């Protein structure tokens, strides 16, 4: 019996902690069209707890675009829809949140990132800190069970995973000699050359 190559395991999948298909984003998405995804997001926005907490983040000075991106990436990770659908609904979600922010009297902005000056990962770290502050504020004012607070926590977790993945990519892209020197700042050159192992001259 001939085995289809399309049903074969992915190379390297045996080295991961999770089996293929265990994580939500590895399975078929729940929502397959832009219309279904928009209905899902607008239903979420109709919850006063959710929209109030998102407006709190915007009122703190966080731009709309990275909030929307984090929102749809969280849905992708949770298996709600795929990345293509997320990218397509993003402009609609941005315009909707802008109109709500305007009705709240919030001086919103879509983005303040200059790609020539500020890298995207710096914005993500700042956004992560803003989400944590908003979560703490929401827990203090309401509770950890508040649906809006839970949504912010999911989005914060997504940002943290993205930061960790980017840190790994940065190390992998380094030349071997640069990666070997990570964490050796401040060590005299002669000690770097000798090493610190038990069998080295500097290890005893």
C-alpha cells in the first residue's frame, strides 16, 4: 500500500514537545471567511467590558494598528482563523476602533513607528508593557475574570511568545563567533581565550 507523502510528519516534528495537531493553530480554523471573522470580532466588541478595556489601552497612548495586529494574531494562535483572514480584517477593525475611540474622546493614533528609526520589536516590547499595565489596572478596578481583562491577557501572552521567537531568530542569524561571545561582555580578553571549563587553564 502506497503511503501519501502529504500525510507524512513534518521534518523535525519529533523533536518538539507537542505532537502535530495538538496546538489550535495546527488544526483547521473555526472561521474560514472574512465575513465570519468580522462577525466574531464585532460580537466581541459588543461586550462593554471588552471595548472599555481596549479603549483604556488606546487612551494610554498605544497606537491602534499594533493593537489590532496583536488581536488577530491571538485569534490565529487560538485557531479562530488563519493569518490571511486576519490581515484582511485588520483595516476594518482599525477603522472601527478609531471611530469608537473618537466617540470616547480619545486622541488616538494608528501608528507612531518610523521603520527607519525604530524596530518593530521595540514597539512590541513597549506594547507588552502597556498591556501588562492595563491588565493590572483592569484587575484592580474589576477582576481577573473580567472578559476584557482576559482578552488583554491573551494578547499579552501572544506578544511574549513573539518576542521569544524573535530572540531565538536573532541568535540563529548571528555569525558563529558572535553567538559564542554572547554573555561574555566585561570579561578580560585573556580569560575569553582561555575559557572557563574545568579542563581549561582558567577553570581551576
